């Protein structure tokens, strides 16, 4: 069954690209991930994308010198499912289109125009929602990491923007029902949940924090 939408997740700490994957009816009846375990990641297919991959698609939560493992995970878990769309039916197309959508959205620059940048000070989650809705005209999904021990404020973990599968145009990220629950479960596995209404921390990279 084809998906009704695809979704790009943009992670915090610089809001790098995370992945492009399904968000509608699901690529498989049981789950929307790892659709073809025999279709293995091949770094040679995206060698020409390496300069952009290193800038826009790092593993910002678990940084490692071996970036290939992160990209391998993204392809085998999400890319093999997205490949059911003609526009994404190869490893090169999957990563290339994801990068193109990331640049098209230009989320970091948009937030900067609203005075939102990584800071040791707190924002309100409404600052992010209002800015995103005003610029893109759609409802995003913002996920947060819970407060660390001894802290009281949640941290921006991921901003999701959704696109239609037919033409990859922006759309609302409001998908009720089973698939939304599945996506929430995936975020929970990474320690994230939909942000609560209230203050939020959008931290600078660890090396620049005082």
C-alpha cells in the first residue's frame, strides 16, 4: 500500500537532516521500515553527495567518526521503504532528494529570521510553532527530549515537516491513528515525545556551551 505522505525529520543542535520516510498508510502492513533487508547500503552510490552529506546529514545525537554507519541505518531502515516511490527508487535518489528538500526548506535560516538560534537561554515552544506555521503554511510536528536529571525544561530534539507523496509538496503533519502512533513509538525509542506547551531549550553544540 502506498503512503499518503513522506516526512523529513530535522534534528536539533543545528537542525541537521535526519531522514526522509513514510508517514501515511505505511509501506508495509506491519511497519514502515526495513522494507527490503536484502537491499544493502553501498557508499559508492552516493560518493558525489559526500560534501553535502557531511555537512547536512551528520549523526548529531551520536556523533561518530564513522558516519557511514548512520547513513547505512537511514537507508536500510527508511530508504528501502521510500524506494517504492519513483522519485526515491534508488539509494542515490533517496539521499539526493532528501538533501534537496532540506535545502528547499532551509529551516535554520528561517528560524534565524525569527531570532531563534541555539542558545543557553530558553524559548517557548510556541516560538517555534508560530514561526514554522507562518513561513511554511503547514502544521509541523516538534518532538522534545525530556528534562535531564535535575533540570526542569525540555529540549528540542526533532522538527518534522511532511510532504505529499505525489509531488513532494509541504502538507500538515497531522496523521491520526495507527501510523501516527507508530511514528510516536519510534520517537519514543529515541527518548523523544511531542513537546509540551511551555519553555524549551534549543542548545548550542556541546563544544560551544560555556
